[in-house]
C-alpha cells in the first residue's frame, strides 16, 4: 500500500469518528460501500448462497470493501446464536460465500468508445499488489477467494472449466466501464444468475446515460437476447451507479 493510501485511510478513520452515527452507518450511505452494504443485507436476509462476482477490480478497493462488509454481517450472524430470542438462535446462517475478482490488471483495454476518462492503459493496477493488500484482511487466495486475470472474453474461452465450477451469483458488481467489457461480464455470469441476485452496474449513467452506449446498451441487449432474465430497479448509488434485482 502506498504512503498516500495509508494517509487517506488514517484521515478517513478520523473524519468518521467526528461524524454522527446516522451519517457513517453504511445503510445510510449512498456511495459504493453503502450499495454493497444494502446488497449484502438483501442477500443474507433472503439466505442466498453463492459468490460475489466483481468485474473491473482496479486496485481492489471495492472488492476488499465488499469482504469487510460481509465479515461484519458474519460477526452479527454469530451473535444471533447467543440471542435470548429462540427464533433467532434457530436460524442457520450460511457465511461461506465466495469472492471472485475479474480484471485485466493491465489497465483499460484498447477501445473505440470515445470516453476521455476510459482511454487505453488507464486504471492500471497490479494483481500481485491487489492480492497482497487483500491478504492483510484475511483474503487469502484459494477456493473462497479467486482472481481471474485477462480480457473477459479470453477468460471465458481459456478458463471455461474453472468458471463452470464457480458458485451461483449472489451479487454481481460490474465496474468495467466499457460496453464490450460489460457484454462479456454478463455472458460469464448468465449461467450463475439466480432469483434474487443483486446486480450492481457502477457506470450505468456514464456516456450521458445514453441507452445505446456503455453498460446501458450491454444490459439492454443482454435482456433482449435472454428474455427469461428480467431486472427490477432497486436504487441508484454513488455518481453513476444503479442497483437491480434479478428475476428468473
């Protein structure tokens, strides 16, 4: 972790202590952590079992944030076993969800989408650094924590057997910015979708919210191609994000 990142973490913690609890509570936040908190809340309330899929990991901030939030829920779940209310103690919470990260880890691929903020080579990151930072939080690569490096289309082509073995999707976080990347990400998770999967599309309102560009176009075409899949709006978040729930 860079010195700049460490300083930011320290400042964020200090600022959080000064703010009222109703502001800092994840449920009330409208940023990415707030979206992830709500998504995991829905997943665990409905006892969906499976994996968290993130496409477009960059330096791993939201991937680790999702894990942090999940661990908070897991701690709460364990506390329910000690509740004085017997009905709470009888609920069998499953906290064995898996986490899957997909990225080129070589920056934004070449593209013709004419977005100044998404040029080739931008958002450059290192898979090794993402792994090392995650390990400090207990995210050790293995069956539960997996990383897939490469263009999504190539991952589908060359790692098909590995993808097939992944768990059903409880949350799909698509933060890959580009239309082509979103198309490939949706194709990867299509067989993994289940009733109640939460779909987060982080760049939904990029490209001036044009329905014929970016993630909006990708999802529109995906739903047309697979009419058995439907999505329902849940909530907007951050600058350009939109959350959906999947119906099958």
